[in-house]
């Protein structure tokens, strides 16, 4: 069994979910039946199953993209807006935790903005807090795993993808990066 394109789900989870326990008889399973079983997993967006010569089965998965862990109800929220309790069957997601409530009127825009954050940067964000002020009701505070903090608005959320570049310019200084209104860095005392 050859499994490809899985980042979060381990091979054992995919094999068990597909119904291929203990390498059953190659002829007793169809590609279609395995595909249907795998597509029932909330963590799999799309899957391709091919049977090859020499009793080889190739499974290529496209996993649902996890965006954040919602602390209020202990669920993982995916790019399509669905939320599920974490299953212990696979690798723990390296995603940020949202600490507080995000109002319904900006929630969909927040999901779209989070979906545009690349995986490397997403894994560097520890926590996210909805932190509106008098000027902007769509402002968030991101706590980075290196000790820095970043203020962003939904319209400027994609700028977090340049965090690694900005970090090199800071020369290991810690502080708050304001990307919500202007682009400046305040060093922690």
C-alpha cells in the first residue's frame, strides 16, 4: 500500500479508515469502495485510489486544511468552516489556538484570511486573540512561538506570510509588530 500527500494523517489512520486491515485479499476491495470510505473522514477533502500490478494499492489524499484550534469548545476548525474534535489517531496539528470569541459578522472573513496563511507561518503562530480597538473592529493579536506579537486586521492578514522575512531584519529582538495600522515594530523593554 502506497500512501501519498498526507501531512497530518498518518498512514495507519488512512489504512484503517479505508478498510484495508491486515492487508486483505487484493481482489476483495474495489478502488471505488475504498475511496467512498476514505471520503467519509472529516479530515480528508479528496482522495484518489488506484490499484496497480503486483497487488499494489496507491492512495493519494488531499487533507482538509486545519486553520486553528478553537479553545472555547476544544475543536479544530478547517478551511471550509467545519469543526471537529481532534482524533487521537493521527499526528497533532501544528496550528494556532484561538483564545476568545470572534463575532459572527467577521467570522467568515477571518476564515478566508486564515486560509491564505501559508503552512509554515501558520505553524509559527501560537495563539490568536480577537482584539478590536476604537479604530478597527477587525483587529487580531497573534502570539508567535518565538515570543513576538503581531497586530493584524483581516484586510492585512496575508502580510503575516512575510513574517520570516521581517524576523530576519529584527536581529533576534523581541517585541510587537504592528501591521494593523502602519508597519512598525516596538521593542519589548
